[in-house]
C-alpha cells in the first residue's frame, strides 16, 4: 500500500472517499438521510441600501442545523440583528425537520451571545487556536 498526501486531490479520488463513507454510513444506519438531502443556506441582514451588513452560513443535515459562521458589521452589533438572524436560521432548520443546532465559536468571538440564544456549551478545546479556546455549543430545536 502506498500512502499519499495531496492538497489538490483529483475530484474523482475525492468523490471516491465521499461515496465510500456515505455507503458505510447507510449500511450501518437504516433510514439515514442521503447526502443529497443536505441543505446549505444563508440568512442575510441588509441595510436600507440593500448592502449586506451581516449574516449566517449554515447547513441542515442529519436532523441538525450546523451554523458554520455568523458575522455582523460593527454598525449593527448590539441592535438585535444577531438574534433575528439566529431565529430565522433556526425556524428554517425546524422546517427541514432539524431537532438539534450546533455551532463552534472561540473565546474572543460569541460564546455569550449563543448562550443568550439558548445554546449550551458541550465541548471545550483548549489551545485552539494556539493560546486560545474553542467551544462547541448545542441547542435543542424541538424543545
């Protein structure tokens, strides 16, 4: 066997890996939703000129809302825009039958914000990035 590392994998080889894990998962869990059921989406906050001043990038799969990032311009922070974005993302996730929400943040980012939105810290990773802490938070959407 030859072991090879690549930072630019051939798309066919990358697809082989994806298809392999999907087949493995479906062989172990009956009724597991197909990878094609993953829904990637964005929620945007726009100013009066329609410029994006914040938003969320997220995905719904395996009955879980995965919040990949949330960003707000300095001009709209502290005005409720973040809560509105979260509420809209969570409502969409419920429409897609998500029961759980997950988000990762760091010590200098938004852990208190997510906790105010009802999220609970379920994991702490020290020294990620070096000298800092990362947190994973979760919230039940079906409660």
